[in-house]
C-alpha cells in the first residue's frame, strides 16, 4: 500500500479514536451525574434502562477503540491492508468502508458462510 494511502487511513482512524475517546469521557460523566432521586418506580425503571443502554454502548465503543488501536499498530508495522487469513491485499474500497478490518472480502465471506452452517 502506498504511503499516502496509509497516511489517509491513519488520519481517519486517529480522528475516529479521538471522537470515541471524547464520547467515552462524556458518557462516564453522564453516568456519574445521573443519580435519580425520584421515588417513582417508573422513573427508576426508565433510568435503569437508559443506564443499561449507555453501558452497552460504552462497551461496544471500547471494543472499537481496541480495534482502532490494533489497526494503527498494523499501519506502523506495515501490515495494514493485508488479510490475516490469506495474506492477500484488502481492497481499498473495503478499507474505506471498514478501516479496522483484518480480512479481505473473500475470506470474510467464507468465514461467515462457515459460521452460518455451524450455527444452523
């Protein structure tokens, strides 16, 4: 992959990381501030549901942060854009759609087909 492509993806991934870290800080602040003083059962239930959703979203975002960190490391190690399964190049179009991906579309499709058969 060309240097300009790697720098493009580094920029995209770094910006996404910054956005997620900022969002994570805001979510933590909201969780800490959101103490409900209402004795209403419905209000408490609503509050707990919202809190649960925030925690799940925060967990998903933490997983994405780890994937972004790994993608940035692959850029540094010159392995970004190389399929972990077949060793072939991952198409730029696929990387633009999902820059944290580690599999080319052909290998990912094979993996999903195997998972589908195993799951049914």
